[in-house]
């Protein structure tokens, strides 16, 4: 995932995210049917990738999308039969770092 971000390769980042989700789901059983369905729906609506976050066991899902697809994706995800819960779009940024003491 780090190499994909450094290269600006959004599809590769999405694949790494989804691979991480599947690994956690299958190896550690830290998902639930509802979260699995949400991720399947989000990927089907055009997300490049998805993974689970939080404490596991049905915490929350993170989706990677291209900016120009976000509005359409949100519209698709808000449709019945299962509209999603709260959604907070964010943009990637440099991580926080510890600097020198002043």
C-alpha cells in the first residue's frame, strides 16, 4: 500500500486495501455479515478498494474512491434496500510526524 501511495497508483492502493480486508476477515474472523455486505456493495458501486477499521467485529469500513466518483458513489450507496450509516469523505494527506523540540 505504501508503494502504491508513493507512486500515486490509486487502483493498486485499492487492491491492497481490499486484500487487507479479506485477510483480516478470513484469518482473524474480525468482520460480520453486515460489514461484509456493506463492503461488497461499496466495491460494486465503484470503490477502488475497501478495508475494515476500528476495533473490528463490525466496526467501520474505509473505501478508496477517485474524487470525481465520490458524489455518484454516495448516491448509489444511499439507495434502498440498505442505505449506509454516517459517511465522512476525507482526502489523503501527509501523516503527522514528530519534529524537533523547540
